C-alpha cells in the first residue's frame, strides 16, 4: 500500500511545487485536528478543518484507516459533511499527507 504513479505531462496538472509535503507513516497519525483539501466550486482546492476521531492502525483488510469528523463550519454549511465527489481528497496532519479521503470514512 502506498502512493505511487507516473505523471507524463506535469504542465497539464498545474502542479504547485511550493506546496510539496512529506507523506506520513501510518504510526505518525494521531487523534485530533487535521485538514482536508477539496474543490467544491470547480475552481481550486481549499483547506477545511476536520478531526480524526479514531485510527484503525491494524486494518489491512480494506482501505478504512481512520474515522473523521468535519468540524469546519464553512464546509458543513456548503455540504453538510463528507459528500460524493470528495473521494481522493488529501488529508493533512502536522504538515504531512496522511491519506487521501477514499481511504477513510467520515460523518
């Protein structure tokens, strides 16, 4: 399990190299505050606050590794929480990428 892939045309994805970050190891994930990046209006991704409520460290049978709760009032006002289309949204904690949303579940 991990993050991997090949990008053949960097200019096509409008990559902002100033926002590079490390990928956290599973044991670095902690309960508490984190953020999720998602694009709700089709123009750009924005950062929203969440809480990691439970971590399933030993769960290797499926991709559900944590339980998250949306705490950002703006995101709650716009969506009511996690909605279809947020799959793949990155979750950031302590300046590191900890997971993409499709590997956790929320409420």
